[in-house]
C-alpha cells in the first residue's frame, strides 16, 4: 500500500518503436540486473497491437522482480516520517499534488511520449485510481484514524485483489493465497494496533475505499498491460500527470500554498516526488507487469513494516513482543504470497 502527502507544448511523440536516449539511460539502471536473469525468448505469436504481454518469469527472475517491486511499498513506509519531520503541517492534499504532478511532468519530459487511442482514457482511469482519488481518501483516513487502524485496513488489499481477479482476470485464488492474506492482516494488526486505538466511521470508509481503488488498479493494470513500444516510465508518467491534474485544483482550493517553503520542505517534497513516487511507482508497475497480481499485492505489506521500523530508528519508538510476532507473521505472509504455481492464479 501506499502511504500517509503544465501543460507542456514542447512534448512530441516519436515513432512507437523508438525510445529517447535519456529514457533508455534512466531505465537501464532499474532493469538491467533483472533482464539478465530472465529466460531466453521463445517463439511467440504476434502480440496484440495495444498490449505488451510479459512472459512468465523463472523463479530466479521472479524473485528479482519481487525484490525491486517491494522497493515501492518500502519507500511509501517512510512517508509518515518524512511528512512529520520535513513537510509543512496541515496540507495533506498539497503534499499529494506535489508528489504526483511534478513527478509526472518530469517523466513526460524524459520519455517524450503521450498516450494514443484508448490509452488516453485507460491512463486517466489508472491515474485517478492510483493517485487522483486514492491520495485524498488515504490522507482523509490517515487524519481521522490512528496509524495502526489505517494500516490494518490497508492490509486487506491482497484479499481484494484476489476477489477482483475472479471477475476481471478470470482466475481463481489458491487456498494458499487466501491463507496468506488472512495471515497478513493478522500480522499487520499485531504490528501496528494499540489497545487505546479509537475508530472513526468516516475514516474507516475512506481508508477501505482507498484500498479498494488501489486493488482495482492492480488488477486493471495486469489486464491492460501497456502499449506496444511504450516504456514503464512513460506509462507511469501518464498516470501521475492524470492524477496530479485532478489533485492540483482540489489542493489549491481547499488548502492553498504556505507562506513560504523552507529547505526542509523542499527536501521532503523532492524525496516524496522523485523517490517515493516516480521511482517507487515505476518499480511497482514493473512488478504488476511481470508477476501474478496476487503476488505483487502482498509486497504492499512492506509498507507498515518499514513504517514501524522507521519509527523505531528515527523517532525512538520501541517494539513490544506482540509487535515482533506481528512482524514475523507479515514477513511470512509476504513469502507465502509469492509462492508460484504451475498455472496462473489471481
């Protein structure tokens, strides 16, 4: 799961079979180590013109894809500390807009690719699900619920992905997947819940809705793939820009800009935009493309784990015996959720 914070007239569209030199250099550092472990290509029937299907990776390659995809939720786990220590207070929507829109525009400038055909509306749908609607609901839930309650609700995403997979991907979740999902929820609850935690109905509804939207985005991303000849950085840029264009007017109307930005504010927004959003989501989408939808959804449990460890290291918090037990259960759930079967599952 994710975490707790213009229009250009010079963009041109090159031929679909070419990528810019800048884009290739950016992607090479992210993908080179994974591609070396991928199985040799075999003869395949011609691909559909609007989608790029990915071959099922070997066990070693799948582990590499999973490790890189997990970087996304892991960086999202640092958002709470970054927000409280570096960002101006009481502007969650502004933080969300500044995370999405600048990162999206940077990726558009690097890749110099715009959507075509039905990918205009597909990119808009995914951008709203992943950012435009998800971020405001997430922040509303985070502001109205204790962090432990919010994290526990978000931990149901693997189960939601399994459910959506039945209808959208036409695949059945295995018993192992369902068991791993339940273990993950229990582990996160032990890891982050406190006995004094209180609940707010509106916050619960917002957090559950946000988690449902992200689960749906995972399944739709798996179903739609990406356009032939389009890089993951370009696809990520489309979604970030679409979500950011939705968020920006809402943030400016509801919150406005602070009187001034400090150096710490700039550092915090830069980290969240470049590392916690552009890079993190590119790796996350890479995992969705190369791994079963249910497998990548379990990687989202790295979020509350890293958030807890960040509080331990940076904020001087301590772990109880129950929290340690929860940590073990979460890690076990992630490992169990990565088990690969011979036939595709949700």
